[in-house]
C-alpha cells in the first residue's frame, strides 16, 4: 500500500468507529433516557404511558401502606398535586414520610398509579435531591438554596 | 496553637509552590542550571510543608479536637480509631488536602527519581506540577480551609456519615487519588514537551512508568470503590453508571488508551502528537471528575452535601488548565517532528485501533454524563441518563475491542501477518467456542448473548496465555528450555498478559453476574425458610445488638444446602446514634466465586420483615479481574527497562539509536 492509501484506510476506519458511536448515542438518547417530572407536570398530562420517567417530590405524611409481600405504596406530592406510587422491593434507609424522594418507573396504559422500579436513596440525610428542590421552589414550598 | 501551625504551613507551601512555578522556567529560558535546580529544592519543601499540615489535621482528628470546625462536623469521640484516622479525608476539606498531598508527593518522586532526566525537561515538568499545586492550594485556603476554629469548642462532634464508617474509606480514596492525581505527571510531561518543543522516544520512556503507576492505582481504586458500594449500600449493585462513577471511569479509559499509545511512541516513535494530546485529555478528565464530585452539579447516589461556590472555583481551575494546555497544544503541536510509518496490519495498527475504540468509548461516557447538564441549561428540561443508555452505547463499542485484544501482542511491529496470528490463536478460539456451547448446553434458557459474553472472557484469558507460551517458544523447544525461557521473559510481557487475563476474568464476572443471578424479595417472620439458588435460608428472627457508636437489629439466617448446614449469614439494620441515621448492613456469604447476598428492609407491624435475597453468580470475578489487572501493572513496573531508564542521558540522534528491545 502507498502512504496515501495507508492514511486513507486509517481515516476511514476512524470515521467508521466514530460514526457508529454517534449513531448509537443518538439512538440511545432518543429512547433510553428518563425525563424528570413533578406531580403537577403529570396532572397536566405530560406523561405518556409506558415511557420511563423520574418522578420527584415529598412523600405524603401517613400515605405509606404495605401490601402483599414486599409491595408498598405511597403518595408523592409537590403540595399542589399528588401521584400514587407502587413499588415492590426494599425502600432505602433514608426513605421517610414528609421527606424528598425520587422514584423511577412508568405509568402503565390506563392506570393512574405510577409503577416504580427504583426509589432513589441518598448517602446523606440533610441532602434534598436537586430536581425535587427545584420543583418545590416553583411551588414556593422550599426556602433553602 | 498547633492547629494554626498547620494552617500556616499550608500558606508557606503555597509560597514555595509559587516560587517553584516561576523560577525553574526562568532558569530554562536563561539556561541557568542553578535556577533550574531550584525546582527540586522547592518541590521537597512543598512536600514537607503539606505533609506537616496533613499530619496536624490527622492529629486533631485522633485527639478529637472539636475546636476545629472540620473535626466537629465529621468526627465523634466514640468513633473507632481507624475511622478517626480515615475520617480525615472523609469530608470535602480533608479530601482536598489529601488530593494536594498526593500531588506534591508525585512531584517529589519526579524530583527524587528524575536524576537521569535532562535538566531542562525536569525543571519544566516540576514547574508545571507546581502550577497545579498552586491552583489547588489556593482553592483549599480560599474556599475549603480545614483548619477553621470554633469558639467555644463544642463538647461532642457530629460524627462521620455512617456510610463512610467502613474500612473501604481507609483504602478507596487514597488509591483513587493516586490514580487521578498520578495522571498529572503525564500531563506535566506533555505540557513541558510542548513548551520546550522537543519530544522523542526517551520522553515516552519517561512518561510510561508514571502513567502505568497511576493506571494501576486507579484500577485498584475503582474496583475497591465498586465492591464497597456493593456491600455497603445494600442494593446488591456493583456499578450504577452514576456520574461520580463515570468521573473516575473516564480517566481510566483515557489512561488505558494513553498507556497503549505511549508504547507505540516508545518503541516506534510514532503517534507522538496523539500521545501528547491523550496525556492532556486524561488529566483533564481527572480534573473534570474532581469538579463533578466536588461541585454537586449532578445528582448522584454517591454525592454528599456540596457547595456551589467551590464548584465555580474548580470550574475556573478546570478551564484554565484544560483550555491553556489545549491552546498550547494547538500552537505547538505542528512544530513537533512526525514519527515512523507502519502498515495498518501491525502491532502499531492494533494499538491505534485500541486507542480509537477506547477514546470513542470515553466520548460516549462523557456525552452521557454531561448531556443532562447541557440539556438543562439549554432547554430547562431535566432528564436522567442511566444504565440503559450506557449499556446501549458503551457495550457495542467494547465488544470489537475485546475481540481484537488477543491479536495485538501477537502481531509484529511495523508489518504483521494477520493470517499467521489467527492460526496461532486457533486453540484460544476453540476454547472460547467450547465455552459458548457449554454455557448454552448447561444453562437452560440462557440468552445467546450471555454465552457469547462468557466466551469472550475465555477468549481473552486463553489469548493472553497463548501470547506468553509462544514468546517462550512453546512447541518449538523442549519443556525444560521452555520453562527457563518463560521465567526469563521480560516482566513487561508478564504485565501485559496479566492485565489482559484480568480483563477476561472481569468480563466473565460482569456477564455471568448480570445474566445468571437470581433475586427474591419477600416478607419473613422468625422460623420461615426460603429457598434461593438451591440454598435454604432459615430466618432466626431479629435480635438487637449494640456497637461502639450505633445500635442495630441483626437478622440471622442459617444456610443449608441439601440438608447440610453451611453457615450463618447475618444482615443488620443499624442506627448511628449521633446522627440518628439508619444504614443497612448486607449479609454476604461467598460460595466458590459466587455470593449469597441478603439485605433487610422494613419491619411490619406483625413482626415480619422484608428480606431481599440475591444469588450473585460469579460476581467476585469482577473485582478479582481488576486485582489481576493491577498486579499486571505492578509486575510491568518492575521491568528492568523501566527501572534503569539508561538511554535517557544520551541525546537521541535518531530512530537508529534505539534498537528494538527483544520481546
């Protein structure tokens, strides 16, 4: 091979791999990400069924009820609206009524109850998830920074 | 008084670092050996001062001096001694001090071991290191001073975050920082080469051991952190593709690429400009990682309360160093001489392919990590990019890379024979195929991808062994000569083989634990028996227990298999009294390479408790493989060529002066 051909094969190979990566990233970003929504966004109809979303807010006081086996349900509120959540599994240590929480999951078609597959835990009890703090600020509940 | 001495030492260290930043550069400009030698003295002085300051902080933790705000916020008199010690870096201020300590330690190592370095290069490298030290000392003194006092001194501290009260804290951050900060050396060498406008194979020979040392520490540090999160968080996961994890993973990926491209540069004088760029990018990613972790701009499962003010300061440091280095690169890269040519099918070609895949993979991880930040600042919508994104983008890029790994070491430099190498790998390929068929045969309903993944791991392992065997002349010489030759192989050959072997082990662990693990969540009361993966776990109920600074409820499980008692698993829910903070202590039993993992959930009113039991197939392979990779790094560091570094004193007249070392 001549010098030019070698260089061309190198460039073609490089562009091939980078092109593949860009395609993968574009595809993944269009299908594999979860949007953060507050209970108010959901009340306004912002959540299509079967799409992964992250829901954040405060756990409603007195709303935690245990069901069959490890199933647990609770309400998540931003003080204006509330969404019912069901979760099957172990709640994180810092999960408490009246505290901030972020859950991830989907709305099944025709069911107003949010089915969560993960409940986000934090390492630190003084920490408020950033998204939750922002959305509570919009409702005028959260005073901190 | 003694606390103020620590603070004062830090200020003096800043002064020494400033001196070290400027004087050696003037020395290089004027070719003044005396001024250049200043760099070594100033480096040692900075190290002594920062070390003194660090010892003072440690002392205030050990003696529980609550008049120091930092100690009051993060310690407690009842805390076990080891956590008083490791608690020094279990908080923002202390961990930044450790960061700087390791940074100056690396500078001092260059100053101490770099006697053979050309004096101009050494002076410039130490000056660039001092720029970084100066920036971070300023950061500590202005925004994160660990020596602030409280008056009057409180009687008792607020205790360390319970999650951090674990032996993992004593090992994980120092190892991780050795890796992160170790890449500063390659960065400084790269910037020095650009400033002085000279770069050759000797330069690569100098940089490679430092990169290798940093890489080895980072590999071990990430693996340690992953295992720590696995057993401490109680969720049974070992990697979450969380921003903080990505922050340490990106420098690792880029550092791995750098390790391989520096090899090409050392042996063949090719890829010079690329290696320089990679050295700059690797440390930039370390700085980015520090920024992401310390500023709290991203929501992470590992983040702690953070302060946005500090984030802006680190962002400025990041911008100045990355921007400055890249500008310098843009201005000077064209003046560096180009290296040798090679055919696409050759060892160099394989290493270029390695670099291509690794850097592209780094870019996808970077995209996934920063995309939420960018999107939020542009459109205001908040998204989370999690495991599904990374599995879809990172995975497909890694598969071809892993497939070509065994070919690399077997290909000849300059021009290789792909067909001949393929023939040598028949045995490895056969083993991989048999494994794939075995997996499909023995596990009913295993996905084809799982069989492929495990086979890929076996392919890597068998490939690395093939490489060693062929180098020692397997099949061509008698067994006794083969053994003697094998022992006589250069240590770097063993290092390469071990690292690739470890990679294979990790791949098997990742695939097997993802596909073959089983999980069970249920509600139990004392006396109930559950079955998981062929083991019976009899729940013995919850018993209270008391630790030094916590109380806990222990759940005991008697484990039997086929009616034979095997042992007990104890899982607990702890409450740390000082912070009133609960944690879950997972109970883990290792069986062969797999683990039974039990964690407790909430108690019900009727005396039942939610229990989650995992059978984690082959999961220890994940960390075992990383440990083998690190051992490979250490073995390679002991290679004669790296220890002696003899050719450095000679001015390299040209490629002919570097005969290819026998491999």
